[in-house]
């Protein structure tokens, strides 16, 4: 692996903008690393080598001519295959969109282009982001770079594995119920889901619209902050996007004293769940570290945690059934050659192209929205969601952040089930529209990474990044340790 790929984004950008290294050489180093490890990892669905090298050369020309460098000038990035890049395919890992070409750029892509980032390729994911292992992808299974017999987590497993294996310094993912932070935990990278509405979702393929958020993977919190500084901010094309101006999220990140000022809430309900003993031990050690750095540790209670799996399932599936309704084989995407009538055409187009998990969620979502069931399930779930949000707000009167393990379970082998409760503490941020970040904290005896997770009040994104950075500094996690693949 080329030494240049061990650099942080900040260092890479500095080296590129000072002319010390060429963006083209960095992109070539990425493709060389990909050629070495991709046969075992399978993180990418598409590699854009020609296009990427052309963009990298443009960055190098800019540097040579003395033009002002972008905030991420010449830095390579991986993009989850459910975010549109104009003129490129976007499959969402579904046969239904296998031949779909994006007609426009997602807002985040526009912003990344302006910042000078170089798109290396499209990363694998669970079909339409439905899953926790990346195994529901219609095209391939991605392996965990720390042990290729294990899953990388999901749904953004390709983006997590690509960063973990040193194929790209950072990547974008989407997170509806933990799809960034769970694979980040499983792969030992930093995974951040910003507050709902902080980053525009325009141009991202919707899963459950009231939960979905675009977010990031990187090896350090600082790199995360750099990427968020580029992609966050108002966008009139996403009606729920917060009207916030773009700010520099790296500002104040190195405040060494922040831990002394923080009240960290440990959820009382953590003991209600079966957590892997090694994860629990690593978490307890992390709490001790925060305490020894001067943070005040308090117990908080969110009694409605117990409803999270049911709430998530009901509301997410209801929104899935509405969002996936547009994939009808008529307007775009896969069209069955076997339809004998309009209804038959709809059913065959969907039947032949959508995977089992997607069909299951459409059926369940349609059921909970049915005239007879709506009040019993969907309406009740929305009411309980408000109860949960109130519980969380109450907890945040007693602490700055809720701190928990990132996942309650270690990665499993292919074909084994990830438990429904594995990512309960990450899903809660989606239900509440809150920011959440997974930060690596250590390794298990079998050499698999483990992570911790901070959740904060809505729009506390700048502060949560500071807290995560401060934790990273005391966590003894070695950012230069890469998996042997
Ligand atoms: N594992 C969750 C699910 O399958 C999360 C998905 C996501 O965040 N996209 O719904």
C-alpha cells in the first residue's frame, strides 16, 4: 500500500495544493490499492478510473497555474451507489436500476465537485439501503477487511470497507437507521450521520424519507469534519434542509479541554440488552477514559428505547412502500418483457427485479398503511415517536451527549443474522432527527474492531464532532493500523 494513502485528508490536500504530490498520483495509488485488495473485498460496484484521472489532472493543472485550490482539491472519495452523479449509473444495488443513468447531480455531489474532490467509484450497499450486512445487494457481497469471512455491516458496507482497507481516504454513505454508524463500528472507521436536514438529500435515492440522511466515513474525526464542512448547508431543493449557512466544522475541533466541560449520559436501559461482553468491556473502559479526562458521567433514562425496533420497522416500512411505488416498470428502470396487461406489467417488473428484503418491506409497509390498519399501527407509531423524542429531549437536559456502544454485537459471518437490537442506539438518532457518530475504540481478542457512539441534541453537530475528536485523542486507536488483506 502506497504511503500516501496513509495520509489524512487534511495532509493529502495540503500536499496536493502545495504541488508536493500530484492528485493524479494519489488517484493512481487508490486504483493500485483497489487492484490489490478488491478481489477479496468487493467494496465497489463501479470504478471510474478514466474520469477520475481526468478530474485529478484538472486539479493538478489548477495547482500549477496558481489558481485557488478547493477545500478538498484533488482528494479521492468513494460514493455510495444511491447518490446521483450526472451521467453515471446509480443502481442502489438493485437489478431494478441496473441500467439507470443519473440525469443530474445530487446536491452533495455538486458541492464536492466545487470543492475539487475526485470520484473514484461507486460503493456497494444493501439493495435500496435495506439491510445490515450489504448482503442484500443484487450484485455482490462485500467482505470485512479485518477478516474476509465476516460481513462489513450495512447498508453502507462498501463505503465502510473501502475506507477501512485504505482504498479511499473517505467516502459518503446514507443512514436511515444506522447504515453508516453500524458498518463504521464493524470496520473500525469513523462514521457520522448529521442531524436530519443538515445535509441536503436531493439526489439521494430515498429509503424512508423522514429518517434518511447522507453522511460520511473517514479514518479520523477531522477528515469527517472537513467533508461535512463541504456537504452541509441549506438547499432549497430539499424542503426539510435546515436554512443553515455553510460553516467550517473543523473550527474548535482541537479544543483539548472540551472533555472537562462535558456531561456524558450513559443510558440506564443499556443493561436491558444483551451486549457482546468484549464490546461492553471496551465501552466501560471508554467511559473510564472520559471520566479520567474530566467529563462528568451521569446516568440518563430513555424509557421508550424499548419501542425503537417496532417504531422503526413500522414507520420505515410505511415510507418504503410509498417511496418504492415509483419503481413501477413504466417510467424508468427495469421493465419486464412478459407483462400481459398493465397490472401484470407492474407486478412482473417489480417481481422480476426486486429482491426478497425489498418485497418484504413493501408488503409490510402497505399493510400498516391499509385503511383498516393505519390507526392501529402507523398512527400509533407516530405518536410513540413523539414520546421517544420527548424522552430524548428530557435526557438532554441532564447531559450533553448520550454515550453507548456503536453496536451491541460483533460482525457476524456471511449468512448469519445481525440481531434486530444490534444497532438500537444508532437507530434512535434517526427516529429523533439527531446527529450520531461512531468512533473506533479498540479490538476484540479475535482482531475485530469495536466502536462507541455519541448521540446529541438536534443540530449539535459541531459540538458532537468536538466531543468525538476529543475521545479519539484519548482512545489510543492507531489510525495507521490497516488490515492485512
Ligand atoms: N439496518 C437498517 C435497515 O435495514 C438500517 C438501514 C439504513 O440505515 N439504511 O433498515
